[in-house]
C-alpha cells in the first residue's frame, strides 16, 4: 500500500477505490497506455523503499510524484525516475470523484511534523487547533492497530479514512484510533493556495522540482513571545502562528515615522526576501521560497517569518546558515522605508 515508509517525505495513506490490478512487474506494462484505461484514479509504483504515484484525470496523467531516500521529485523528473525503476511493481485503481478531489493535497503536502507523538498532545485540542487556522492540513495518525488520515480545510474536516475503513467516513474514525493514546502523528501542509477540492493542474504546467532538493524540517520554537500558558498545543502555535483573533497582540512590531507601531509585512518585501533565500541556499532554496510565499499570502510579518526560518533544518546545511538567513531578513525589514 502506498505511503508505508514512514519517512518525512513518504506519500500518505490514500483512500480506496476499485482495484484494476495489483503489484504487476513494471516491465510487463506500458505505462503510457494505462491512463485511458484508468480514467480517473491512480497508478502506484513500488520499488523496495522507493515509491511513486501517477494521478490520472479524465484518462490523462495530471501529476507525477516519486519519493526515494527522503527526496521527493515531481513532474517529468519523477516520470523519468519511475521509468528507470526496472524492478518496481505497479498497481492501479479507479477512484470516485470525492476521493479524486483529495489526491492533490494528499500527494502535494509538505511535512511540518513527521514524528509528533500522540502521547505529547491532547488529540481533540490538536484537531481543534488546526480547524482554527486557514489552509489545508493532512493529519496522518499511525497506531499499533492501524493508520488513518483526516483532511482539514479552512476550519472543517472535509474527509477522513483509515486502513480499517478505506472509503471516506466520519471524523470519529481517527478518534477511535487515537483512543489508544500511543502512536505517531504526521502533519502535512498543502502549499497550493485555494481549495483542497480543486483539481490539480496538468503535469505540463506543474513546476519541476530538482530530484536532489532537500526536505525542510521546521522545529518547534521556544521563543516565549509565541507561547501561551493556556495553549495546550504551544508548539503548534509556534510553528503556524497564533489564532487569527489574537495574533496581532503578539506580533513583533517596528515603529514607523508617525510613531505608530506596525510589523513589516512579508508581502511588502517578497522579491527581496526570496532573493536572500536564493543567495544563501542556492539550488536548495525552493522549499524555503514556498514557505516565504505562504507567509506572504497569509499576511505574516517578516519577524514572524524570521522566527520560523531560524529553526529550520535542511540536509547539507548548518543551523548557522538559517540563523544568518533570519538575521538577513530582519535587517532587510529594518532598512525598508516607512
């Protein structure tokens, strides 16, 4: 089953559909001829600890993803790697419309927490916290009795399914799993602005991602300014920010010429911030640029963004690199004219 690896960038559990075939050798199949037969569904590929997926919409492959050694590749790069997996096996299934609507955020989701322990959180409060935030989140829970996924979009749990109930069901499917009290939670964030129920663009229009691009991991902040004693999920507030109704109270500010204190918004200096990221990280800047774009869309301040950049971890870079990048961002904000 797709998404069994447990790595940061592995694909999550997918909802069930009508199986066409399972685990056939890739050499026995003509991948290009499969899409029209699938119609709407997914073609999944497994090669040991490597995995991939081709999303088929209206008989045409619209998205391609390949994950190997913790690195995720998209588009044409992914397809090339899939074709080169000569020992892989291939499965295919058709999915109903409601499941097809979920495939995009499920396979696009970038990991924010890859190993959050169920024992560390109050499960109902965790879900409540994400329902209070904008955007689309995929919450994947794994316990000894199985796995399950719930998708939260703009305050609602729009879909839930589990290994024991692979078709879409009610939110209490995961509540029953969480009742064990011991397990692992992985949280993915869909970087695409807009509805989770929006069909993905064709593969030809999708941005190509370097196969060697490292994953970014964001660690919880310990800055007391972003933690509240009455917040049962303080680490989540540190990562995603406070709820919209009280975020202004804790937003770091600067003084403009009129004496009024206001934050420097990311969107006001977006090109300069992305240039700073490219200069520091070179070809590995893509993941961090996505975070900068998301901060601009959500109207966060440069100070908010710098706090999150400072605690990032990326394979091949020292923590001091992100400290310096955060300092560069703050210096840029300080130089901006009022």
